[in-house]
C-alpha cells in the first residue's frame, strides 16, 4: 500500500525521520478489522519508503494502543475464518517489525496493552511517558499470548519476570518497566516529544547503511525465535479462542462482572 492510502495510521516527516501515528483515539487505538490489517502491512511499506531512514511509532490521544477489542473478539468467535486471517496478519506484524532494517523508535505516549504492548516492545528503542503502562492480558480473556508477547517479554526481562506478567496480565508502569529493562526510558509526558526528537536526530546523523545492517544483524536471533514460535503461539491462541472460558470472558466484560472460569 502507498502511505497515503492508510486510513487508521497517519504520517508526518521531519528530515529523514518518518513519524507513524496510530490514529483512532476514540477506540484507544485498539487493533481490529481495518486497523489490524493495516498494522500487518505498515512495516513492510515503510521499509520501502525512499524518503525516510528512521521510524518513530506513537499513538494519538491518551493511549499508545489498548490492544484488542472485546466486541471484535466476539465477532471473530462468530466468524472463525476471519480469526484465521487475523492469525496470518499477526505473524506479519511481528516479522514486519523484525525485518524492517530501519531503526524503529517507540514513543509510547500512553498505555500499551495486549497487541499494543507487543508492537511497543518490538520497537528497537522504547521511550515512554511515565504515566504509561504495559500489559499483556491475553490470559485474562481466555486467550494464549500467541501474537508475539511470548517472544519479546522473556527476551527483554527474562523468563521468570515475563511469565509473571504474561500469565497474570498484571500491568507494569513505565518507570518500573525502565528499571527492569523492558523499555529504554521513562520521563514526564511533557518531555517525551523533545527527548525522542533529540534521540532520533543522533541516529539520523549516523552512517545509514551500517546502521541498518547492524540492526539486521542484532535481530537475527529474534527473527529465528519468531519463525519457530509464532506458528505455535498463534495455533494455541486459535484453539483458546474456541473455548468456553474465552466466551465467558467476553460475556463478563460486557456485563461488567468478574468472569467465572471453568477450565473448559
């Protein structure tokens, strides 16, 4: 797709830097339907953009991305063929970010939850407003964390910590995330734009080709892990999406009550 054809993502340029903004603030930039499809294409398209060398990813409004959408989960349950399409798209999201040899800087303006946290954490460098939170609550809605969280959280903070956050769905604030190495830094929201601009200017001044080849080399083990783990993770998530517990989670959210899981 041409960048001008995107409907849920907006773009700005500053020199060699392309700013990519998830632009659905009314839904907290959750990924569903068209926005999920566009997310699966965008990193393949920006790598071919001849006018940019650095990519900055952020969200419009008060969230980076709230991840999935409960009503969309119900629709996927009712239309399983569409879930299979989402599985293919989820793989493209992760592989697109890992295969994009332009540095991707995450400017995390607000909460990054579920798939939103996966996208944030697969950025090469991640800077967040200190009010932002990160979390992957797949398991809380009866789903397996199969769309990339199972790869990137352990890689960044080790298996013991990652298992805690991925199994419980507990959110971690940006300051603590920076402290344990989940992200590069946290700062007051009012300082985030200027800090990221200054940081990407340093990158943009470096030799372009060696910068890109260095990223590609560093990402080799991540690409290998993604190739070996994404099919397994998404297969389990697909199976989990057909369980009674997942349906119960959707119903409980709609009815504003605590879910009663049965293990079925």
